[in-house]
């Protein structure tokens, strides 16, 4: 069984690009995703922080064209 999820939020920091010993590109960043509903206790909207890791060409693309504060869909 395969799970499918789409997240849209803002980057909390610039993506960090690094390479494995074999030369494969790896980019990591955190996405801040606002919830569509408010908390029952406080009545305020909450934000989830999702750690994302991109590999190979996607990693190079993300590190080149995305920066802190930009909206991204994953």
C-alpha cells in the first residue's frame, strides 16, 4: 500500500546542500505548514514543522531556486 500526501508551506531556512561520499546530491530543509483549523483549547491556528530531504537532481534544483520564506509544495 502506498501513502500519498501533499504539503504546502514556507521554508524556515535556506536548503542545505551536501553530497554523499559517492557524489550524490542531498538537500535538507524544513517546511512550516499551517493547519486549516484552530485548536479547541486556545482557539489559535497551529503550525507543523516538517523535515524534508530531497535527493539527486531535485536536491540541486531546490538548493538553487528556493530560499528561506518562500512558499513550496512537496
